[in-house]
C-alpha cells in the first residue's frame, strides 16, 4: 500500500483546520485499502481547495464552486473510482449551492467534504455563507447582518442519503465519518467545523472544543431527528452535534439510469455506427 | 436546376412541421435531394409558421427562392404567402398553385399569379376521423398528386411514419388517397417531379452532430435545454439506449460543462452544448479545459441575441463570443460546419482534435443549420478514434504537462497505475503543481503559456487546406463561414452562368484562421464577406488577420439568406464604384 502523502507540502497557516481533514482523508483511504490510482480528489478554489496537491492520488483542482459536477462527471465516466470532492464554505455554499443541492438529490455516488471555517480564507477574510450574525469581518465592519446558511438542513432537504458533521479538533471521529462516507453507496456529505486561526478569531478550536458533542444512539434513518439535530447550535457545552446525522439506503442515480446501470462506460467500447442506423432519418 | 418548392403554412399547433417532415421524407425516400426551411415562433399554439421543402434530382443546397406549391392550412397563411409584398425574411411569394380548404376558406385576397386549387380538406378528413390533423394528410395527398408522384410512394411513407400496421396508418393512407384523387379529378399535374430508385439519407444539422458524436465514440452528453441547441440533446435522449449514450440534463450550463470536463478527464469522450445564452454561462469552464488541458468538445448553436433574443430564429452573432470566451490567453479551435454533411464530419474531427491537442474545440452551428433537413452527401462511417498521447502505467518521473516541442504532453487518466498527479486551474509546472502558492516562478509561467500555445501552432501547420468554390480566375471573391455556404454557392453558380468570374472561400475551420486564406485574397476586384449578422464578425477577423479591404453583406432579420436576395446584394457590391483592392504589405 503506497502512502497517500503527496510530494507537495501543505501551505496552510499553522493551526489551520485543513491539516486535520488532510489527515482524515488520507487515513480513511489507506484504512479502506483504496489504491491511490483509484482515488480522485476534486476541489474548487479556496485555501481548503488546495488539498489535491497534498495527497498522492489523482487530483483535479477546478473552479470556484464547481467541484461537484466535475466529481460527478468523473464518477459517471468511471464508477470504479473513489471520488472525493473537497472545498470551502464559500465555494460550496455560495458559488456552488445549486450543484450541491441537485447532485445530493440525484444521489450520485461521491463523497463531498466541506471545510467550513465560516469565512473566505483565500480572499483574506470576508464573510461567508456560514458566518454568524453580528460577526465583524473584512467586508462586514459593522457586523454581519445576514443569517447563516445551514448546510446540513439544506443537504437533508435536498435528499442526500448520508449527512454528517465533523470537527477538525476530533480527527479520530472525522476519520471514522470519512470512512463511512466513502463506503456509503450514494451522495455522502460531511460539513467540517474547521478553524481558521488567521481570519476567524471567534469560532476556533476553543469554541468548538467547548461546544461540540458526538451524536450517540441517534436514529440515523430518521429524517426528522436528523433535521432537528441539524438545527442545534450554541455557545454552551454540548450544543453543537457532530457525527453521522443521517444515513439511508437510496437508489443511486447510476443504478436508476438505464445506460449507467449497464456498467462502466470507461470499460465499454463506444457504439459502432453502421449504415443501417442511417435509416432512422429522412 | 429543375426543382420544386413546396411550402406549408399555418398556425402553431396546426401540425405544419410534421406535415412538412412527411413530405420531406417522401421526396428523400424516392431518391430526391431535399433542403428544408422551418419558420416558426416561440409559442406552442397560434401565431403563423411555415415549413418549406425544396427538392430536386440534383443536389439542393438551400431552401431556395420561388414557390411552386402552397398548402395553406388557414386563411392567414393563404393571404400571407400569396402577397407580392410578403414579409417573411426573404421567402418568395407564391407563383404557382395554392392548395387549401375551399369550404372553410372562402374570403381571401386573390392574386393573378396564383392558381387556386381548393380541396374540401376537412370534409374529406371527417369521413375518416375526428382528428383535426387528418386534414393535413388530405392536403399532402393532393400535393403529391399536383407533383405527378405516384400515390404508392407516398402511402409507404405514411405507413412508416404512423406505424406499419396500425389502424391510424391505414386511416391516413385512405384520407390521403381521397385528397390525391380529388386533385386528379379536378385539376391537372402542376409540375412533374421524377422519382428515382436510389438510397438517400437526409438529416437535420442537430441529428448530424449527434450522429457524428456517436461515430466519434462519444458516450456522454451533458446539457441544459436551449433552442436551437436542444435538438442535439434530444437526438441523444431519443437514441440513448440504442447507442448506449448517457445523457444528462444538469441543473444549469455551468454544471454541464464542468461535468463534461470531469468525464473527459476520466477518459470517456463527452460533449456539452448550448446556445449563446447558456454558453455564456459555460465561459469559465472553457478556460478550465484549456488550463488543465482536458479535451472538451462544445456544441454552440447560435440564435439572434443579445440576451434571450429571438429563440426560434437564426443568426451568426456568436463568433466573437466563442473565440473570446474565457479570461486569459489560451488556445482553442473553432469549427463551423457549412452544411449538414459537414456538421457530421466536423463533429468527428472535433473529438480527435480535442483529444490530440487537449484543449476546447467548438462546433458552431445556428438555428438554420441545426433545424433544417438536408440530404447527406458522401457519408463515410470509417473513423479512427485517436486519443492522442497517453502515458504508460508506472512511467518514471511522469510529467503531465511536460514542455515538449509540439506543446502536447502525455495524458494519464485516473485508474492508471503510478501516474498520480495533480491537474490544476491555477498555473502549474510540468508536474501539475501550482506555481503561485509560495513564490511565483515567472519563468515557469512563461514556459507554461508557451507550451500551451505551441499546440495551436502545431494545429495550424496540420490544418486541412481551406475550402474554395469555383475560384478559378475569379475576379470577385465571396468569403463566408458556416451555414451561409449553400446560398453563397448557388449565387456563384448563377453569376458564373452570367459570365461573372466569381468564386468563394468557405471557412469551416474558423479559429484560428488558416494562413492559406491569404493566397486566395490576392488580386481580387472585390472581396465580399457574407455573414448572417450585423457587424461582420468574420469580416473584422479577416481584416485584422490579413490586412485587407472588404465589402460586407450582413443579414440580421432572424432568417437565413435566400439565394435571390443574396444574388441581388452581391451584384450590388460588384456594381459599386470599382476600386482595386490591395493587400497591405505586399
Ligand atoms: C469565479 C470566482 N469568483 C471568485 C473567486 C475568488 N475566490 C477565491 S477563493 C474565494 C473564497 C474562498 O472561500 P472558501 O470557499 O470558504 O474557501 P477557504 O479559503 O475559506 O477555504 C473566492 C471568492 C474565484 N477564484 N473565482
Ligand atoms: S487563511 Fe485560514 S483557512 Fe486559509 S490556510 Fe490560513 S488558517 Fe487555513
Ligand atoms: Mg471558507
């Protein structure tokens, strides 16, 4: 088993949550015995989205907000690959919201992890879709007035079959969640509470260590229970749940589609056209 | 050329187009060349639309000027198409026979150039069925009679269209026969069409692109519906099972192009397509394909803009958009088929070019090309899928973006052993690693730009020679691109017949331009650029590339050129004050 360590060293700030996600993804792939050549990491644009370079697998670092359709295109072309999308909250919850919703609904068999640092990191600290109300950022000097986006409820409503939340300060659980997400047949989604010590001075490790808890004995097949847990948030101990909120068996798009369900297109020779086919026309 | 032009006019919902297609099929199945024209509005019911079919024993290159037989499905249609001052974008008024329901339409404007042949369409149809569309079949029967075509040739097509055995098919055949007999009993053959025993295939441009894609080994198509690009999507959807094509309508065009990039990256030939508005949304993806060097074929079918524009009309207004789409300086190839056969062939070529050069390749179409039916000429189904340079598993020190002489480096697709690498929308080095994260290396940036640009130099060296038409000893030269080809060629034939030495350069590899075009521009009395747009987008490109003076003829009323109107315009340019054209720098 080759190592998943990439040739390029991560360039994130010291203490950045992304280091934990890098470890969790690498460990999950290794523990699941997935060969590096069969894993593809696709990303958008942001600090978080620099991930593919740091992993020894196939990497595709695409456009801001567009990693999900790229990931789906790869998976539909070659279902034998393990496809993991990785990007930021700005990337996934602003620019790419429509893709997230519709690919979750389609239940395409990819894993999508969002490094949710509640801020635009790479563009140096503007408010993001998950920035809490009142928070002062570069572009909200008087405090953010826009209510935050709830990614878990959004994705649950869309119809995702696997919805989870991790925390960069709890790598062990994050790795377990990632493994389950990769194994899950269908769209698996993980929002990760990821500190950005440089631009998010408020909700960092200390805040989450105090407030997070691990979901235990929750009924993962109960949509309404998952939805309720997804509404929990606060600054008191045991107020922010992490873990797998929802996990159900659902038909994957690839299984329902008449062409894709016949097998890997990558492994299938294209149709050979004959003159007889021309009679379809006029 | 002996030809016949038939036009069917009526409201949306009257079955104008399906009647037109039955007639088209009848001619095609009986060994004749066809070329049609679909004039319709963006609505489901009402309005006025029409469908025109031109047919001949000889190759038919466009919808044609003139009108021999009109089938008028309502009074408005009868008045419109018999009016000398017809205002339908260049279509000629009727100077032949009009077939219409003489019981239903009694109060119409009479024109002495027209022979009126009323047929009780509705009364005949009602004997067989209440379906209001059956009267169209009766009218088609009468039309077939007016052209002196045997009824059986027509009956077979009806059976084919309505299902071989079904009751409905027989009902239609019988109604058509009564229309046929009624015409024979009351009128005489107007213009004889000779049918020929030979196999002809006709197709729309949209189907030809679809067909070309399948022939090229395409296995997936991602798009979001937008007229006139939707016909390609529809083709793939209709035939998905048979040809094992995965078609997906995504949530938007941005998703479509990104998914197509993902699929091509993973090693399955995939196309995306849209019209100008949807393509505008794809813009950023075009650059992604160029930067990561992932092969991509984009079908772009133009309609008049800006913005929503005229959804069901034609124009060539997107050339600037397609050659300019995407921030930055990068290579791309743009193809612009000149007819439906070309649409098939260039789609095949587009895939091999995209895979050889690992860049975005465009097939530019327009509503006219996409939606009209034309006989296919010399269809060659042989095709060698050339996926370009590929790395071998476990190659030592693999560089995805190696700086080679041709600029082309070996691709590796996920799943290949020992070739793991990064592909990046950020500027990167030979390995695919980003050059800007810590210290930007200006040298590597330069080398990477040059490497990508060298690919287009290689392409230019290997481009097929530019197409020309009757350029021998030409004093006058027409330059055209895309779907105006058929009209231009017909005008040239006619002017050559009048001893005017005129020829054409037909550009179907439109960007980058082939430098050989320069050879054809020398020593011309006039160079006339013909485009279906207002500002002359190719014209400007030609001027800046070859430093020439040109005359420009543009049409931007939403319709394609008609040969007679174009001939007038070209004659006008020829007769304008003579001024010798010089190529600067010579
Ligand atoms: C189309 C487009 N718009 C804007 C940008 C600029 N941009 C780069 S990263 C980014 C936001 C990054 O925030 P996030 O996705 O949360 O990632 P983080 O850096 O926080 O990990 C923006 C707006 C871009 N690259 N492309
Ligand atoms: S700015 Fe924030 S998110 Fe970006 S690398 Fe630094 S700590 Fe991480
Ligand atoms: Mg962020």
